[in-house]
């Protein structure tokens, strides 16, 4: 019989886990699922990202401003089935044929 929240006996025989460990395990599971859902995300430096955008014909680029202590601009695009991500302290010079979407936030797992 359960004896209250703290000393409860789990009828399934599971070992009780405290809130901190359970929260960490849940966060790790969420990140793992996000990585599976998003597929491979390739992080590149801003120069390589700009070169990739220049090679792509009329690419779609998603951008957002991020950073907790120092602001940076994040960029995300797809090229030949892969997703590429970069961040830069200064705005990148993008070709005029870029279709730009300004997002509130870009979250990259891991």
C-alpha cells in the first residue's frame, strides 16, 4: 500500500527516482527525440554557410536573433537534403535571390 508521496511503494516494482533525476532523464529523452525528428543538422562556420547559399539557386533561409549574454544571428537552410546551421555576430551578406524567413527563435537540439 502506498505510504504517501515520499515513501510510496511502486506496485510495479520500479525504483523510485527523485525529481531532479527524473527531470534530467526527461530532458535527455526530449533532446533525443528532437534529434530523430529533425534529422542531421550540419553546423558550419559563417563563411562556408555564405558560400553554400551562393551555390544554391534561390535558397530558403530561416534567420533568428539569439544569444543570452551576447547577441548573434542564427541561420538555417536546406541544401541537397541536409540542413545547415550557422550563427554569426554580424549579419551575413546574402544574395538577392534568397527567400528569407525571419523566425522568433531557432532551436537546435544538443
